[in-house]
């Protein structure tokens, strides 16, 4: 399994409704693409505020395998929603951090 983690530093003018909307659209990819096992999103609740560096929101997607993750990355609907996310992030791509981890079965 591959866990795809995305942390977001939203612009200050982005409303909670806009955040929820983009997260809902990302979650809807589960019905659009094969191999998505789970999707979770929400606020970063870490007490290590000095280390959070403004990445106060995020989500993760669990994929069956790397092929499912790669299909997600190449998908046009994902790219459209991802473009919206980038537009809402402070500094565009600078406001997004991504990490993928192989999770043992």
C-alpha cells in the first residue's frame, strides 16, 4: 500500500467552505479511480506549532499499490482538482508539501 500525504498552507483569505469543497472533490476521486482504499482530510492538530510552518491542513490517500498511485497522478480530473488546490495555497506550489510512503501489509 502507498500512503500519499499532502500538507497545505492555505492562503489567509480561503474560507472553510472552499477548503471543504476541494477536499470533497479530492475524496470523490475514490469513485472515479480504481485502487483508492481510503481518503482522510482535516486540520493539522500537532502541538509542535514551530514545526508546522503554516501547514495547517492536509489529507492523505491510501492506494492499493504504486500503479494505482501513478494512475491518480496522471488522471485529468485529479490534475484539475489539484490545480484548484494549488490556486488556494499560499505561494502556489510553495504552499504544498507531499510525501509518499510504502506501508507494509
